[in-house]
C-alpha cells in the first residue's frame, strides 16, 4: 500500500538525518571538552533548532510557491 506524503516531507527527513549525522560530531568535539551533560544538552537543543529551521523553510516554500 502506498502512502501519499506531503510535499515537504523530504525536508523534514533531511533535517532529522542532519541531526543524526551531527551526533558523532558532537560526541567527538563537545564530549571531550565539556563532558557528558553538556554534550547531551547540546544534542537535545540542536533537534528543536533544526525542526524550527525546517518549519521555516517549509513555510517559506508554501507562501512563495504558487503551484
């Protein structure tokens, strides 16, 4: 069965993949310098920031695409 996705679901998927790919970078840079608690906080704070960016991109596309 095929599910129809919204026009901007690929943007949301890209943001989630970007967050997942940034986790090793956070582990390599932030974890040794600042510790486990700060690295965990940075990783959790990055997710809503990326989701807000995604919603901004999707909102901009919805208002500027006249199709």
